[in-house]
């Protein structure tokens, strides 16, 4: 039996407590699988005294996470505090500098500082792993970094914010408007303190940037993610997309194109019979496409004590087993500086608009689209309500510039009752 | 840059050719990711001269796979010949004895000899990996062995034979009987030379036994898999299951129960709105359930050149990166001898029968079920055809013994036009 591997855990919220529980309750299982005992040497959190449902009295205590991260009796620093900067980053840097491996669930820190931290880890000869940072219990970082390493990845997609998917599917099921379901989610405690992190797509955007870095061998570039939230999605959009055979999802899509790395996190339409279209509630899903493997779909819980702690333990066990893999799948020094794609890949678009009840209104819209080079695949006009007629259009593949031209020209027409909504349709 | 890792590839069929192509075409990508060049030192196959769409002239040739496996310039023996015994096994044993790592796609060999081979590999200090043996390109072995290693697994399920799933979904879509779709699949070349391997559930059973060994820390025990094929499934079963809200799948289910390890590969009903129920065509799906992670669903291509070669390369890259993990996730010497569950876990059952057109027929059946302790959840009687009336029953959870009693008692009744069909309903 090899010597024990000793953890220093900073942050004893839901996930930290979950990790402590697993280490305490599964001694034998973990030892058998890791090939050596996994022990907790020391912990750190905001409050020492607090009923966590598990005792931490047997572990050394540090008020300061940096002190924890650099203790002689810590082999792996487990960072579960959160926050992109501040103590989490300071302690992670200190751990790396002190030659400790790091396991973190901190997507914000890695999305913003992942490249620098990966370089530092490499320099120090330690590993920095982050399975729990992306899609909770779904082993997507491992699948991409290791299992699919023989592939040129072609596209990575994901529904990676359970709260947004809850809101969108609840709107669909209950026929309630966005504001009401948002409030409901808030009452249920599903939203971050700053809800923009969820509904603005930031949280999911962090995760997408991390996956894109691995998939395309690029330095993680959260700033390059085109972000659009779900706040503008109406119950009409949801119903009418349904009518055309689609579901609306806050979907992350990353592709390496001839124009550079394209990363988008935005509400998109997907076919309702596809795995993404069928994903209801708070569950996450990631779709990995590569030139050899075609398409792999991974589905599972994106949050919660058990699933996230499971992901942390997967990384810890890898380290205990002696596995040393680069943070983003290849030496950080070889990752290319991200060159952000100048324009988005052409896709079909869904357009929703309300036309004034005037003769020739639809003809004017159709003419404007045609003049801009936007070709119509399907169109539906619904019965008038309030002297305006809802019109839905699904286009053929359209370059974003052509779409923008068409939308600009439409705004000059006198037939639109309000600004049209345009959503990308992602094929799956 | 570290020294190259050198492969000896035995078997140049679809998968072997796919591996050669990846190694030849992705030199730079593989070197970056593996941290060292991946090279092919030597190959072996039944025929040397054959147009494979890729040149093998730059590699040493061995007629004898054992000679290939033991060459001084081979670091990793890649076994892609197939066959549970014979040359594949001899060469794998020789490779291990010679201190070579082994990567194989050979589910039959591992299902029958996996424990002995894992022990030998451990003894020799080499690794034996088999991602490509289970569900093609889906990284399920890695997910289970590594990512979910912090979980007590509770259930592993899978649709892992694309041909069977093709036949069943094609029957559903085309309304054609089993025999006709079987013949169609045969014409399309979807079936193994011995089709019982597919439709009898043997191939999928091999895969289930491998996953069960990892999930439950048991010595792989293919003999303990209760096998039932899809030959008895009629178009009526498919239509009537649909009517009750279900799809029929050749489903593998493994559980560790108080009564021992339960492994079943049999046609089961699953809710048609579940991920398994929605799986059409040749695609595979594996569902992994653990006490922490809840449920992870993995979906992807279960066969084909690219996907299977992708899985082989994942294992090769792991080895090149220096990862050394036990074949079944813990030292083979610590795997428990499988104790086969004496009885199956109680589940709801679907019963289909044809009753003679006699007064009181249904009452007799209901009485027999009640007397045996089988409780009815739902029942439908359809319009008579040919003087018999099709009757469908969905039971509440029923112990197999109670069901057998009921079926035995029914066979004594004078109201059944033929033997009833009983299928398990697996909750997902």
C-alpha cells in the first residue's frame, strides 16, 4: 500500500461538505480504487462552528486558505470557495507555488485566469484539474481531455445552466411569462445572488470557454464568448418555436472556424426531438463532436452536493493514482492565443415579428428579406390580435451580416409593430 | 519532448485501419496532447497485401501476432483481431508476459478471460485497457473507472448492440415483423457472421459483464449474465407497448443486490419519453447510476471505424501520458468473486396474452394473478381478432417467483390461446 494522499479543503459549503462526507464514509472503497488511502489533513471555511451534518473536528483548521494551501501535510489543495479573484485565486496560486496539486470547481476563476494558472502549474510540475467546474457530475472535462484526445474536435455544445433550462422548460409547461417563472425560481433559491450570472449566460459562458480551450487547443478566452441571456425570451417565442418543431435552450456553441474561434452562449432553437430538445428541467447536457467519434452526448445533473462532489473526487482519485495531465489537455505553453471569430457561422434563423394590419405588409417584409439575400424556408402568419398579426419565419442558412442588413431594412418599414426577434437555429 | 511511444497493431480490419489512419494523419495533434510522439512500429494481419486505403509499407510486418506482441520495439500491443480465444488471447498473454501494455477492443476475450488477463497484467506491471470494447466511441469505461470512482454505483444500464436497436426501432417505424427486418439487417451487413451474437444478446452481454465488473468491484462473470434475445419480440409487442407508453429495447441491467450481483441482458420496456426510450437506430446509450452522481447518461455511436478507433486512441494516449490504472478500476487481486444473484429484482412486468372468446376469460386470468400475489396496475383488452382477444397487463412491482407462479397457473387455464409473453419494465 502506498502512502496516503492528503487533502486540504478550502470552502465547506454544499460541495465541500459533500467531499468531506465521501472521504469519511467511503474509506475502503476509495483506498481500493485509488490504490492508497485518501485523507483530509486540514480544512478552511468562513465559519468554523456550523452544523454541516458532518464533523470536521478531526481535521486541522486554518482561518486563512493560503495557509491551508501551503501546509506541509497537504498534497492536494481542493479549492471550493468560489469567486474569480480574491482568496480563491490567492490560495490556488500559493498552492501551486508550494508544489501542491489543485482540484477546483471554480469556473469563474478558471475562465478568467485559467491560462495563467495552467502555466504556473506546469512550471511547478503539479496538476490543476477542474471537472467539477463544468456541468457538475457529468465527466465532460475528462471525456474531452482524455477519451476524445485522438479527435480533431469540430463542435462543442451544451446546456450548462440548470436554472435557465428550468426557467425555459417551466415557461413551456406552465404557459407562464418569463418574469413570473423567474420570480418562482428566485423563491425556490435556484438563482445566484446576482441572477445575471444565470439568466445573462455568464455562468454557462465560463463553462463553454473552458471546454473550448480543451477542444481547440486555445488559451481560455471568456472575453471571446458572445453572450446573450434568456431575458428577452417570451412565452410567445416558446409556443411558436414549439409550433415549428423546436425548443428554445440557452445553448453554448464553440467551433474552430477558418475565421477563428467562435464561442457563443445564447438562446437557440433546437429540434424538439433531438437530445437537446428533449432536455427538461435542471439537467445539463453536453454534446461533443469530433472528426472520428462523430457525436457523443453526455447528460446528467449540473449541480448539487453529490454530483459536484463526485466530480471533485474523480479528479482527486486521478491524482492519487498518479495521473498527470495538462490542465487543458496539452502543455499550456503550446496553447494558441485565441483569435476570436470575426463573424458567426451561418445557420438558419427563427424570426418573430408583429405586423400591423395593413394590406401588403407581409410582402414588404418578404421583399426586404429577399433583397438582403435571406432566403425563407418556412413562414407562418397567425390570426391578428390587437390589430397586429404575429408572423414567424424560419430562414435557410443565413450569414449574420445578411440578417443584420435585413433587420436594419425592416426597421425602416412602416409595417412592424415592434422590433423583430431573431434567434439562431442550431442543427444537432 | 519525451521519447516516442511505439505501437504494435494486430488486426487491420475496420478498427485497425482506423487507428493507423489517425496515427498517420494527426502526428502533430497527438504529439501535443500525449506529450510525446505516437508511432507505429509494426503491424500484423491475416493478409498483408490488401487495399486498406492507407499504406502500411512503412511498418515492420509480422505474420504471427505473438511475434508482433513481443517485439523489442513495441511498447503498446494494440489487439484488434477479435475472437475470445486463439491468436488474440495468445498474443495478449505474450505481450503482457513481455512487459508490454495492451489496448484491446475485444469484448469477448475480456468477458471470458478478463480477470485472468488483468491479474497477469498487474503481475507484470503493465496496463490492459479496453475502452473500445464497450459501446464503441462512448467513453463509458473511462467514466466508470475514473470519473465516477468516488461513487458506490447502484445500477448500470445500457443499450449496447446497435443491430438489435436498429431492428427494434425499424420494426416500430415500418410496421414490419421481426423476420423481415432481421433479413433486411442481414442484407445490409449489420449482423455478425453468427447472428446469435447480436440478436441473442451475447455481444451486448459481454459488454455488460465488463461494466458490471468495474462498477461493483467484482471479477468479470459473463456466465452470470441472464441472457434473453430479441427473437421472440413481435410487432404486436412493439405496437402494444407503444400504446401503453413504452418502447422495447434490448437492455442490459446490472445491480449489486443483497442477493448478489444481478446481470441481465434482455428485451425490456422503458418509458418512451426517457432517454433510453428515445434512442433510435444503431446508436448506443449507457446509463450510470451512483449514490453521489445520481444518473449520468452517455450516448454515441457504438461501432464504426472512426468512433471505435477514437476509443482505442484514448487508451493509447492515456498510456503515453503515463496513466496507469487497473483494468477494472482496482487491483485485480482485490476484485470479489462474483456471487450471482439467485433471483431478479422485482420490477413491474408487461404481460401480453391472447384470450379465447369465452365469457369469464378475463376474470379467470385476473384471479390467477391475484392468487399469485401479482397486482395489476393497468389492463387493456383489445377488440377480438380471429376469435381471440389481445389483452395487455402492466403489473405493479412483482417478484419473479410470483410471476412464474402466475404464469404456471395460467397455463392450466382453458382460456389462453397461446403462451403469454412477459417482459420486464425497467424504470429509468
